[in-house]
C-alpha cells in the first residue's frame, strides 16, 4: 500500500509542476498521506502549481527580466513563496565546520548551512535533517549521471546567467565568496514543507527527506539532478524527452547504487501488474503520440513520462549510450523552444535515423517488456 500511495502521489505532483509550465521540474514527494486521495491530491496540485510560478524566475537570464515583472503582476500567487525565495539570513554555518562538531549519522541543522564544493554549492535550510555525507552523495551522483549520458555539469549553455548563485552568495551570504570559475550548480535543501522538488539549468531544490534513507530511495534526487545536467546543454527538448531522460537516470542510477527504484513500477508492462496507462496511442502512431504528448497541457496526464521513459530506454539501446550527448550537441546549435516540436523531431532524426519513430514502434512491445522485467527483477531483493 505504501508503495502504491507513493506512486499515485508522484503522479499528482509531477503534473502539478507541469501545470505552471515549468518544464525543468517534476518528480515530487512531500505530500505524504494525501496521494491516495484524488481530491486531496488535486488540492496539493493546485497549491504546488501556485508555488511553482516563482520558479520560472530562474529559467534563464533572458527570461529573468520578464519573469520579474510577471512576478510583480502575480504578487498574490507568489506571496507564499517568500520563505523559499528570500535570500537566507547571514547567520550561517559552514558544513565542514559543523561536521567537525557533530558525530551523528543524521545531522539536524540548527542554522542555515552552506557548503561550497568545486562543482556545486549546497545550501541547507535551518531545521532540515540530513545524512552527514550529503555533500559526498551529491558529488557521487553527479559523477554517475555524467557517466551515464556522457554529459558534463561543467558545460553550461547559459554560463553567463548566474542568477541562482548571485542571489544566494551575493545578497544572502554576504562575504562568503563563490568564485566565478566554479561550476554554477546551486543545490538547495529545505526541511520538508509538502511542496514539490524542481530543477532548472542552474539550480535544483530538494527536501531533506529526499536524502533520508529511511524515507526515500533517492529516486527524486537522481531524477532532478539529471534534469540539471541535461538542461545545461541546450534549449529544452520538450517534456517527453526531458522527463524520459530524468526517469531513465532515476532507474539506472538506482541500479548502479543498489537502491530500489519503486517509482518505476508505474511504467512497467507486465502481466502481473495492473497499470492504468493505456499505451495504444503510442503503439499505433509513435510519432503522432510524441508530438501530442510534447505539446500537451501537462496538467492531467502522465503521458510524457510514460512515453519518455520507454523512448529514452529505446534510444540508449538502439543508438548507443552517447545518444543523449549527441542529441544535446545538435540541439545546442539551434534556436528553438520546447513548443517547436518540428525542430525537436528534426534534431532527433539527424542524431538517430530517419525512421526513428517507426523503429521505436517496432521495438516497443518486446523491448519494453524486457525492460519491465529488468525493473521488476531489480526490486525483488528489496521485497517486491
Ligand atoms: Zn522531471
């Protein structure tokens, strides 16, 4: 039951962020106890959609002026976000100094705390409870995600847009330097307040339970870090591809680290599991479904996640594990937005083959059943 509730909860919250048009965001936890009730899930969905309006502020620098004015115009909706968007107070701890004083496996942070790594900055909200090795874990997962896709967090198409870092280390943590030559990934971890995790090119927001082995298997952490990595490379490739890349990473990183990826059960095609998703549209006309799901108002379905997970698994298998890197490289040379699905399809064909969708359709029935069995087998040791 717990597993099922987790899955339903995830579905509702993923949709929630999408509602606000924040394409970099998705996987959510944090509404424990509400996910198995549709009405409650909708309420959370609405609340989260409101909360996520402010996230677009960081979408990229070109958009930042625009979204500031949007934010002003939309002051009512943003009012509840102050806690998460205000620069932190200057009374802060430094993580390594804190760890020198504390001995426990789990650390309860009594002050806002920061950590400056070579490749990321971590900011932890006062009140959060995290494993003491959180910074090492982040580093490890970043390295594994880079290896998985052949991409680097060091690359950043929008390198000049240092909004997240400037915001926190310029205004909030006055006097604490964060040199320009450091990789500009800003990771913020809050004590859980029932909101939703999200990611963009420069920053990612988590809740402490995402790192707590007692409460989470790490899937959301892996998923959002994959978004950051991918979105740094090129314009947004649309929800089907981006969410597929997030989900595929979630699955593969969990396998590598030997942690269970329960969230993947909702994607399996297997006689022993009843899934509510109907794959007939994607089987009948894979290209049409790709276009529709990419362009759809993402408020009410899981289509893009379902399609994307299968599609990225197929791409990695059929066109080599560097396919996402090649796709990103080709996409970085173009000017487009996620709505330009024609351009996205062109880039896909250029990078893979003219008949990529036909081949996907042919691969799907057997290919995805094989992957599904692999997913289920991987969960058996964890009590499936
Ligand atoms: Zn996502």
